């Protein structure tokens, strides 16, 4: 007789080992998280396969795409966590009970990709729009639905029947119209992958297009078919039309001149002939034409009449215009001014007024009856006399609407215009100069003129252009030549020629000190002067004795030109040009010396910050006081900004002069050099704390002249630098430093750190055997340190959750800026567990059988029996246990009774095998048992009888005495013992 356990295993094997190797529905040993896995392409996917504990389990295998995971026989679960990148991935969970028994369950895998959506609009015939919704990279397409919405109400949907699993591009087209009563409507499309709760819940939404009603052009107001204008006037014709799409315009004239303009306005300057002008407005739905007959008369209407204010009608609306004044040069030393007025309405109430030095000089009104905003212009030609020097001009746009309209005009910028005249040289220049060979010379042709003249130096030997400034510096001149300077502006040009003659004669200071021989007059007249030479300060008294040894002299007297030495009254340094000195430009500094004598002994020294940079001598035979100047040419850079320049003048009067050389020094001239901004120091990265830092606190050191203005930008938008930053303001900030010479930019990545914060749930659920992961991700920078507490005590998370890990937890997050705490309850869920294993029971026909099923789990499992229904079978519930009772059992009640316990974590099953035992077999077993009992009783009886036969009187024989000792019966009590003792 086979053991019951072996019989149960054979029955189980026969049910599992079918041809396909899959698990029968009645023995669902495999438990999957979900029979269908839905995941986004390239995202992590977790699949778990579990099984109830089974003694004969050899191994368990889970296959998902290209990944495989195996578990040993003592583990009842296996999982895979991977990124799915195979559109055709498949899955399977397989168990091996022994070498010959396997079963498996397939897993359906759906890999999806969230698409991109674009909505385009095109016009169609009959005033309709053709909309096209393009969906890119959608997968799987059979789950895709494109929905159309008009004003947030769904109007159409399109699904797809293809069974393609890889991404595809699809489109849906819709033809719509908008009525003129509705005016406009909003349209959009949405792409939804309908994959249930495991797929994307929200659709991908296109941009929303607002579509207006389509209609052909219609003129917005009635226009007179004929107008009369004075000859020479400027007129503006309008044919403003309404239509969608917006109309395009074309003006023509009946004399065959072709297209005159392509806007709704046609401006005719100084009209001088009568003509018919035609305006055609066209869009995709049609066109209309307006003809205007312009009759030119010799009658002139005064400006005063045109300027009369016209009040608004009750339905008219005013639009405040914008005004811009531009200036251009014209011939004959005149300016051409143009005042452009934008978006003015109504134009018939518009007056453009011109002002010169705050005095009105002209006004222009408009006769059109257009109510929508228009752009208008007024031009004025003006001149400024040289006597007036300059004048200020501006224009104003005034809507003359009475007290209900705008009271103040819109004023343009003010332009200061100077008198225009051609170049004129500012001083007389010698036509020829002689210089020693090897000297440095500077030629000047400074000219005045407006606009400012431009210069060009050339030389007569064909070397081309030498310089483009008013000064020409020649270093170590070594040949004679003629140098020509031309000064030019828009009104004319003038030329100055300078002949430079280079001589070989060099005059030294020593020669000047050589005693001078007597003149012929002195030799003849025998004149003696005492002292023969004298140096005296200009204005001081001097005594000179003149005598002769001759006796025939009739008259002895003095003749003298004004002479003597005189220190300058004043010395000053200034820049030759009044324009700012810019970085890298050449500039002339001039030292002006006023009222000095004599010139021939004059030395000029230039100093920059107390360092001598140039020394020069001025020569002249004139001994009377003069005003002189000395120039210093230099190329300036930004390092020269703020440098102090001064010049010192010394009168070198020789040994006869005063002990201390007479001199004069200018006040220092501070050089102001304009240069573009540059960044001296600015961090590339900066870390700040939330609500304690603003962009103004950032240490960025810059330099520039004029001092640069700075503007900060984040994501292309200017930021308020006084605002304190929050953690959401982290990013790349760009600073733009600007002055009149240019700009420079730099970027700083600002990281705003902040204290931790926790936004968490009050209750979390995890599954047993799962690895702990962050349930509530704290926010904070630097990344907070996390400490777990359970029931108020610090704890360390286990490697995997177990049943006893449920409880009250708190999470504390801490960084250097602060901390945060959150309390919650953690509920560890686990699959149902049976306290009993699979069992087998026997039924006797006609007998009663009772068995139950109970399982523990979190949450509490639902118990369900699977069995063949019968009339004599009853299922009842007692607490969490479900009991099956069979009364009057029959052979039809034999079989497998499977109990399934299910909760959200999983399902486990337990099998009760009910086998039939007949009455004959039962009687035979009882007979066998009775026979065994009788045999045992018989054997015991024989054993006791055998022991009874050995009881009575015995005769003992000595080992030395072979004679027999008779054994007598023990007839009286106590004798046998005495006889035995005596015999012994």
C-alpha cells in the first residue's frame, strides 16, 4: 500500500505535467504583481513573482526582456528591476518542482512612449480652416486616441487599429469653421495613451489656436468718391478695410504709373494734378476696390481753418498716440525734420504742432474720417542762423477732444540743432616754415564748421594720406616738402598748404653767449656801454652808462626797443579737442603761456604725475611779451585716466640772468579717459542662503569710464537686484555692464541653499521583503542628512522589511541651515500565509467530512474555496475561517479542494485532497486489527503457562559427591527449605 504522501505527490504531478508546461487554473502556484507589465521606454521597471512555500520546489526563474533572475529552492520569490529598451520585450515566470515537473506563466509586456503633439492651421476654401494634429513618436499606436476640442468641449476623437509596438507618427485632420456671430473660437488637440492606471494618466496637449471668423474685405467707413485739394498741398488717402485674413492693399492711378503703394494709406506730396486713385483690398476670400477722384484747384485753404478742433461723436473712441522726431540734413545748410505719430485715433481730431525754442512755428491737422488708429507724419524744413548759433526743436501730437479727452499733448524728444556752415580755418597759418634737419615738428590746420569737419593730410610727393586729424606730427624731419591739409563737411571743404624747408644750419645755446663784436657805428663813434650786457626783469629799473672818448660828438643819447625778461602771467593746460578722450585715441594737450618775454630762451617741460615726459625749446627773435603755446601729442589708454598733466616754463637767460631761473607752472590737468567696461573680479560660482541674499550683495568689481551701469538677467529676463533670493531662484545670472564706450557681460551660477523641508503623507504602506527606499524625499540644500526614529527611538532601517517593522516612525532631515521632522505610520504589508500545509483526507460513502481554511496576512486576506459543487456540500464562515462540510459523502465528493487566500500583496493556495474509502475495505481493516489483538493475547497466555510448569521440589547433586540426592515433594510448608539446608 503506497503511503498517503506519495499518493498526494503523484496526483499533484499528474495535474501539473501537461504538454505545455503551464500551471493549471485550479493549481495557480505562481503569483505575479500583475499579469500585464506597462512601463515607459527606458524607465526602471520592477516585476515580482512569488509562490507559496513548497517543500519540493527546486528553483524559480523570472525572465523579462533580456534580463533573467533565479532563486534557489528555499526562496519563494524572485524579482527583476531593469530599464526596458526593447519594444517587443516578453516576460515569463517559471518554477521547477523537481527534475521532471515544471510550470510557467507568461507576462504580457507593454512598452509605451509619451508622444509629442503639434497643431497646425491652414486656410481652405469656403471660409473654412483645415486643422492638422501631428503626433510624433507614439507607442503603442493601438492604445492612442487623438481628441479634438473646441472651447474646451470635445468635438471629435480618432483611434488607431494598427498593432505596431514601435514608435510611429500619426496625424488627424479636421475641417472647421467659425461663424461671425461667435467671432472666434479656441481649438486644440490632445494625444492620450489609454493604458489604464499603470500608463500615463494625463494627455499630451497641443498649443491652443484662437481662430477668428473668416470673411472677405469690407471697407470700415464710407469714403468720398471725389475730393478737391489746393495745388501744392500734401494729401493722404485712406482705404482702411476689415477682413480675416487681414487684407493686403494696392494703390494705382489711372494714368498708368503702376503700383504706387502697398499700404492702406497713400501719401501724395505736393499734389499738382488731378487724377483718379484706386485702392484694392484683397485677402484669400475676395477683394474690393475704392476709387477716389482727386481734383486739384488753385484755391488755398489757410491753416487756421484746418486747425479748428472737431469734437468726438458719442460712439468715437480716442487712442493716445506715440511720437518720434527724426532729423536729417538737406542741401543749402537746412535740416529736414520728420515727426512720426503712431497709433493715433481718431485722426480727424489730431493736430501736430512744431516748436522752436518753445515757440510754435507750424501746425498740421488731418481731414480723414477714419476711426481706427493710424500712423501719420509731418515734415518741416528749418535752418539755424550763425548769429543764433543753435536752436531747440520738438513736435507735439495733440488730440483736440475737449475736456473729456487727453488734456496734455504727447511730446517728442527735443533736438538741439546748430547753425550749419562749411569749414573755416580758425587761425592764420604761415605758408612756409624753416626747421633744422632732424627736428620734430607739428603742423596744424584746425578748422571750425558744423557738421564737424573731417581732416586729411597729404604730401606733394605722392605718399598718399598721412593722417586724418587736425594735427600732423613729423618725427625727425629730413627733407623739404609741401604738406596739404583738407578740412571737409557736408557743406564744403577748404585746403591749407604748408611748405616745410629743412636747413642744415644749427643754432646752439653756446653761440648765443659769445661776445658780440662792435658794430661799425660803435667802432667809428668810439662808444662804450657799461655794463656791455644786462639782464633785467621786465618792468624793473635798470641803469646803463653810455660814453665816448671822442671830443667831436655833438649829441649822445639812447635809442632802445622794449625788451627785458618777463615771466608768464599765466600758464594753463587744456585738451585741444572738447570731445572726450577715448581709450587708444590720439590726443593733443596744449600748454598756453600768456605774456612772456623773451621767447628765444624759453624752455617748456611737460610732466605726467611728476615724471618728465617731454622737454622743448621755443625760439623767436622778438623780445617783447608774447602769448605762446606748446603741444604734447600722446596716445591715451585707460591707465591714463586720472593722470595729472602740467607744464612748466623756464626762462633760460644765461650766466647774466638771475641766480634762480625764472619759471611758471600750470595748474594740473586731470586726464579723463573714457574706456569700455571690464571686469576686474567676479566669481563664476556663488553659494548663498535663502532669504538672506540679493544679487546686489554679489561682489563683482568692474571698472569703466563713465562708470558702467549694470543690469542682471535670469533666463533672458531682467531681475530685481534688491529682491532676496529663494531656492527657486537658483540659476545662471548674467550681468551686462554698459557705458557710452561699450558693454561687457559675465555669468555667475548662483546656488541658493535652504533648510530642509518635508512634504509627506501621514501613512505609508510597504511590502514585506522589499528593500527600504526613501518614502518621503526631503528638500534642502546641501542635501539633508536623514535619521529614522521608531516609537521615539533612533533606529536603522533593515535590509528588507519584515512583519514586525510596522509602527509609528518619524523622519528627521538636517543640514547646516536647519532641520525638519515628519511623523507617519508605516504599515508593512505581507502576502497571506497558511498555518497548515497541504493535507489529504478520506471519505467513507455515507459518512460526514469537515475541513476548514484560515490564513494570516496584512491586509487581512479574503478566503475563497475552489471545488466541484454538490448538493450535500455546505460552505460556512466562522470568523476569518471558511469551513466546508460534506454530509452523506459520495464518490462525487472526492477530488482536490483548493483554498486561495488573497490580499493586495499576493495570493497563496492550499490543497486538501479528499479520497474515497469503501465499507468493505473498512471492515477488513477492522478484522485485521482484531486478529492482531487476538494473536498478541494468545502469545501472552502461552508465556505465562510456561513459567507456571517450572514451579515445585528439586534434588541437588554435589559437584564432588555424585550420589543422587532424591527430590521429595514439599508436603508441608517450610520443610523444603530445611531439607535443602541440611543437605548442603
